[in-house]
C-alpha cells in the first residue's frame, strides 16, 4: 500500500511523522498501530464518558478536552458519541 504525500497530500507526511514521534517508532509502524487501536480507543472514550458516576459538568469538560480538529466528542444526557471527520 502506498500513501501519497506529494502535492496536495503533503500534510499527510506531517501527520504520519507526528504519530511516529508520539509512538516512538518508524512511520510504517505508526500507521499500523494507529489503524489498529483507533476503534478500541474511540469505543473506550464513549464508554468512559457514559460512566454513571461521572458528573455532567466533568463529562462536558472531558469531551471538550478530548475533541480535536478531526474528532468531535459529544455528550448529550444519554449516550456519548465520537465522530471523526
């Protein structure tokens, strides 16, 4: 598999390098690890934010902290949801 990082896709190189730096591994391994764990991590975030002992204010603060430019975490009264752009 090839991931284009030229021209309009140059931003991908920065994203992959940032993952490799954060995971302290090479770029190929960073892509594999990221793909492997993303579903479990997002499910875990939703489950954690739905914990019955978590006060609504803390849920909202955590959702805001966890959200990024590509990950939008919502915490309505019933079920937390994570949406990835």
